[in-house]
C-alpha cells in the first residue's frame, strides 16, 4: 500500500528533494535568504513584521490552549525594551493529556503527510520571519541582523535539515513488502506492513541565547516523526517560541490535525517546570540546550526518555604559526566580539607557545600576538554605533558576574568596556575581556566562562598546547576548535587531536568564515563525542531514535 501524497507534501516536494540532496553532498545551500533586504523580501515585509511584534507587547499572547490556569510575564529584554507579554500558564497534566490525545491521528497520517505539514509550518514561519527576528532580537540581546539570520533564516534551515534527515530515516524501509520463501509445493507467502511509530510526547527545553536556532532541530525532528511536542521556553526568551507555537498550531488545524500536537509550556517564576515535565512518564523525548549542570541532570534523571543535550565546553584556538598574521588577528577578534561571546561556539582558550610564533611579518612574541588580537577587538568595538551591531547586549546578570570574576584571575591584557547603545540607552553592552594566564592555571581556563571572556594561555610548545587541548576538552568538552599553522605536520597533529576528542576543527581561518559559525546542510554542530553535547545537529542518529518501526505480517 502506497501512501497517497498529501497536498502539502506535493506543494513542498521540491524543497524537500533539494534538502535531501544538500545533506548528501554537504555543499552550500540555503532554502531561506539570510539578507533582510527589501530587494529580497519586499518593501513592506520589515514594517509588517515589526508591527506584528509590537502588537504582542503589554498584552496577552494570542494562544488558545487547554488547561490554562492564569497568565505569566517573565521576560526582561537585554536592550531594555518594555515587553510585558503575558503567556498562558497551563496545568502540566492538561498539556500532557492533550498532547497524548493528539498523537494517534498524527501517527496514522504517515511520514509523507507529516513531512508536508511540517514543511508548511516552516513556510508559514518564513512568511513571518521579520516578526520572529524582532522577538529574538528583543529577548536575547542579539543585534537585529544576527537575530534575523541566526534566529530566523538559519534556524529555519536547521529545522529543514532535521526534516530531511527524519524523512530519509522514516522512508529507508518500504511501507509494505511481500515475502515469499520457496518450499515444496506452494511457496510460503506473507504480506508485511512496517509502521513508523513515535516514541510519545516530546519536550523541547529552550535556551535564553538562541531560542529558535537551538530548539528548531529537535522540535521538528520530533514532530515529523510523529511525536507531539511540548515547548518549554526559557523564562527570559518566551516570545520567539510562542510565535513558533502559534503558527505551528495554525497550520496543523488548517491541515485537519489536532493543534495540540504543539503546545507552549510557559512557566511561572521559580516554578521549575522543565524538571517537572522531564520526569513525567508520558515524556519520551527531551531536547535541551543550556548549562552542563542541568544537561547532566537531565541525562541522569529523565531515564524514561531519550535525552538529547547540547551543553557547553572549552572551545580552543591553538596558534603555532601563520602566513597571514593580520588576517588571523582579525578573524579571532571578530569571533570574540560577535554577540559578546555569548555563543556556545565562541573561542575561550587561545593557546600560544611562550617562545612566540613565526608569521608572515616575522617572529611574534606572545605579547605581540595578544596585542594583535586586542587591536582587532578594539577596532571592531571602538565606534559604539558599529560595535553594538556586532556585540548586541549582555543576555543576563550571570554573564556580568563572570566578567567581574574573570578580571581578577590573571593579567588583564584587554579590559572589558561599557558601551552606550545609540538606540537603546538601557541596554547592557560590554566589550570582550582578554586575560593572560600561565598553562599551570588549568583550574581556571579548564572550565567554561560563558560570555565575552577569553584566556590567552602561554604553553611550553605547540605539542604542549595540543596536550592541554586534549586534557581540557576530554574533561569538559568543546563544540569548536581552531588551529593556525603553516606546517602540515602540525595541522595533521591538530586534526588527530580533534578526531580523538570528538571536536569539530577549523584550520587557518583568516577571511570571512569564523569558527563560531555553523552552516546548515554542511557543518555538523556538536559531535556527541565529547562532554559538550551528547548529540550532533543534525545527523541520522539525531532523528532515528525518535521513532521505532513496528511490523505486522499476514
């Protein structure tokens, strides 16, 4: 029996086919243009998106869900924007019951139909991408263009990537087969049917910094494989995921499905709703991005569920030598400045031999290397109007506390400065801090310092740098690593160390690609092979355990 294509599957078949090609060839491709230019999106899209965003402020978010008890408002914008959006605060029992009720019809719809509906949700979100970008901008502190890209179009690309992997895995086997075994007389014959069966209710736990980019892969991987999804946003970044839930429910209802397949679980202050939901027996899948401590707790305690975590680590740059000293300093400097280092991929430890390095400008001492990187940071942050379009704003007080603490742990070679935002006078903006440490201070640089904080660590040699990289990443994990070297033997040794520690490596970045960027359909984000993450965005393993194949035979 062949599944009859749903009209939405037919509508988006070309997009799916191109995504399937992209995950196979790993070249550049994007389904959603990343430039917010009116030449791309039209003259009125930006204004309409901002107006839609502003319509939510100081009011009740338009979401009709079961079990609503009261309304909560928990967000505080890093830019000082007055938000005041109230969200339905629901009874957990009611949410889980509604999700479970919605599951059978969605399961029985089949992989093609589910994929078509999910592709339509992405198309609907893309139609509201400016609205989504303003919500990400206001709640996370990302500069607007970054919010449009990382929180909008790139997040949609990552969602589409997850859909492509899931569709491939769900359709790897035929829906039906005829089995015939030769025997004396009539052969033995059976007709076999293979059902893609979801695990159960999925829980997506959002983060403060990248509420859409980090949530979309798991959310859509779970949904397309047949699992209802309860979305539990970070209390300070609810609006981007509330908008996502709103349009997902809208599309599901239009397609004839129960909108309770996607539900928003906004929490009251101090409620700890994520922990309550994560331990419920109905919850069979958990996706989480955030602190190592809470990620480890979920892995240890949500035993009834498959748990996917992206946590954090000690991202490292190993400098041995370079044939473009200025380009290296510019590239590293930009990576430190971007979103004030509040990316899980931002470099933290910069390992440099105490004897200095060879460059195209001659030998450079450690102090000269530090000065070159510091000068690049200074150039990018010297003009406040330009700086804030890169740094954005500090997302929460925890980052400020770490900045204060880090200033007292070693030799400050570039102090963090306060910058006044030209458009948002209440915004909290800080430039990167660079501290110089000796290799012996591993207790300091061997743990994560989330925020605009980096350590230049002097080592005995490049071999010593590689040994420290293996040690710190082995203990704490890393999502990215970078090496600068002109010697192929050093590059090979760094690649071996990266392979053995399960860390994605970038070599000799001096141009317009930066270590903290990750391209959908080509780059894997996280490897699942070190403590920074137990899964990779996105590969077959990320989607395949969200469903099982159950057969019947006659």
